[in-house]
C-alpha cells in the first residue's frame, strides 16, 4: 500500500465529494496540499497505528489527511508578507505568489476548518472521534501551533533565553508534531499510561524537528530546503544554533531522538509494539555533523 498516495486520495475525496462552491478556492488549496513534502506528521500516525497491529482503513487515512491539511494551511499563512514573507515553499512559488494574498488567506482558512468535518465523517467510534477532534483543536489552535506562532512573531529581533525559545517551539512546532503520536494511541485504544508515553515521544520529536530545522536554516541550500535559507538569520530570530552553537544544537537533536527511540523500544518489549517503522522515521531526522 502506498500511504502517501492514500493520504492524497483522502484529501481529494474530501474536496471532490460535494458540489463545488468555488473552483478557484479548491485550486488554491490543492496547489499547496499537492506541492510535495515528506508528509512526516501523517506518516507517523499511520506507522504507529500499524505498530499497534491495526490494519489501515479509509478512516485512518482521513485522520492523517486532516493533520496534513492543517499543517499545509499553517505553511500558507506562514509564507504571507505579514508573517515570514517567503516567495518559495517546497521548491515552488508560495500560494500568495501563485495566486494572491486574499486567496492564500482563504485557502489557509479552509485548511484549518475543513479537517474537523473530515474527522467527524470517519467510521471511527463517536468517543474516539471526539477525543481526536479535541486533541487536534488543542494542538493546532490558541493553545498550540497558533499560540506558538504569536510567541514567535513577538520574539523577532529579540534575544530570547533558551527557556523562551523552548516555549515558542514546544507550541509552534511541537504540538502539531505531538498530535499524531497521541491520536494513534487514542485510535488504537491504548491505556492512558501508553498515550502519556506517546505524548512524551511526540514532544521529543517536536523538539528535535525544530532544532533540525534551525540547523538546516543555517547550513542548507535552497535546493536542499525547497525554500529560502537563512530566513531566521535575516529576521534576527533567536534560534537554537544562535544560542547554543551548531555543535550543542546537534547534541540536543540527537539526545531528543535517542530518548524518543527508547520509548518505542520500551513499548516493543512490554507490549509487542512493532517499532521498526517509526524508529526508521526517527533515524531519518538525524543530521551529519
């Protein structure tokens, strides 16, 4: 089964399942959603579900698609002139450069709101759907990604402490990366203790992902990133490398990945969790240097 294809199909099913109100809006939405990307968040969700022995269904792919939709909506808004003001994303023009600012704002709005309807229509039990929708709202909104973005904007051209940087990114990046770990535990009907362990693993991956992104912003090229490098440097943002240096940033990255791996090894030993797929995902986040 090609999981990436199934995630994309779930998104297309949603946008082509009803009579279209605005073809222009859907064109803008799908332009960004189908622009590529590793789909790391939805893939984590699906890999963990398989690790718990579940056979993947359309409902699982719909939840994965909902997560990718919110992530993509955040990228569209992130790239706007009022935010990061970027011209390229995933190696192609950003949404507002391809279309216009108003269309990009509305496409982002759709991608923030539509996922909840998508999850609500799945065949999952009502109890699981309520828990997943609640967790997704918490991860994406005022108490998660959007709140973190506000902290990030306020932190521009300011010398933040390590604790302040951690607070910014635990919310801006970490919450939405933690969601697939927690949601998988909920969907697989795991105990509260296991879901708690999965939350910790997600938080560790969220930290690792941001440190990795900060390192790449300094060291990678446009071709490697698919977007303009050194944007944080130009915006005078406080980052892990600017505060800790590259060597210690690499250490934080690797320590976080090691701790997350240990959680899945524990689940494998105690519950027979099949950890090889999610551990492969974790290992791909490592950088040389």
